């Protein structure tokens, strides 16, 4: 479903990703943990070509992300084609990124209407179902400023689901929330995981990783140090660097 092969990315002289290999199968939940500055968000953003990789390749459902191959060379896709690819990759950002001038319902319906050009009646019905799924059916006509942080993030999840993506990416979805609001967002994410949604999650919520992840990846200094089932990586890590990190966050 999602595969990174030898991915490198630098910002100037700073190497952020150093030969990352990662494979996520359809229906799996992969959780990426690691210290700040380890390259977690950059890795996530490379999946939908928000960051262009310097070397290596990213494939989603067998299709190169952001590029086409002609012989031995890669050529970047046109913006329209990149946007088409992104409709198959839902992204939930740390700071919600809702449109403040649109209602909750309009935030959810905007992309299916404008990017996918689906019938309005179909999209309105979908938005109603999704808002009910995230527990916000009664907030459909509110504006984001009238919602709590946890509610805004749940709207952001509904908005990502509205495109009916092949994979959902979460970039530290609870880190901007007050502690008492974290649980409501994690419950929605757990429900998605139980339903078989393919998810790649960057988070510091180790308990969430332990409960729902199929694979936990520990990333440090732009490299995959360790990956495997939660019981192995979190409870019996093989690498000293993994043990040192977990001793500070558990």
C-alpha cells in the first residue's frame, strides 16, 4: 500500500532523512515515534509529496508519489496530477488547518465538491455520516472558532475521511490539545484503526501505539533504528537508543 525505498531528504546542509525504508500494508496501522527533530514529520509529508525527496522513492498503492518514470529517469508530475494523488491520501495536521470562514459541514464537503466534483447531495449525506461518526453531528452549522481544540481536530479527521482516501496520515494530532481533550481524539482514531483504515501516525502517545499499532517504528536522526510489533519495540527493544528514548517518555 505505502512503501518508502531508500528515501533521503536534506534542508541545506541538514540531512533530515537518511535512507529510510518503510512498508505499510493495506489495513495496517503504523505508528512512528522518536525524539523531536528525528525526521518524523518530514517522512510523513513525503508520502503525499508535500516534501520532495532528494533520493529514493515513495509509492502509494503502487504509484510513485509526485513523479512519473520514463526509462531510467523520474519527472515531477504537474500540479494537477499531484493534487489528484493527494485526494487518495488523507492528512490530519497538528494544528487542525480548518477553514475559519466555513462551517463545520462546509469544511467537510469542500474537498469532495471542489477536488473530486462529486454530486452535492451525495457529499452532504457523506458529511452527515462522518460528523456523526466523530461525535459532532450537532455542530454541523457551527464555525471552527466556536469549537474546542479536540472538536476541531475531530472535524479535521472527518474532513480527511470525506475524500475516502486509501491511507490516512496523522502528524502529531494531539500535541496541540489541552490534556483533557486528547482522549476524545484518540477514541476516534482507535475506531478508525478497528475498522481497518490504513493509517500512518506520528505521535508521542505511546499508550495509543501499544493498543492499536500493528507496527511501531522508532526513528532517530533520520534513520529507522528499530521497527516491529508494539510488544517488541516498546516492551523489549533490541537497540540501546530505543531503550534510552523510551525510558524518558514512558
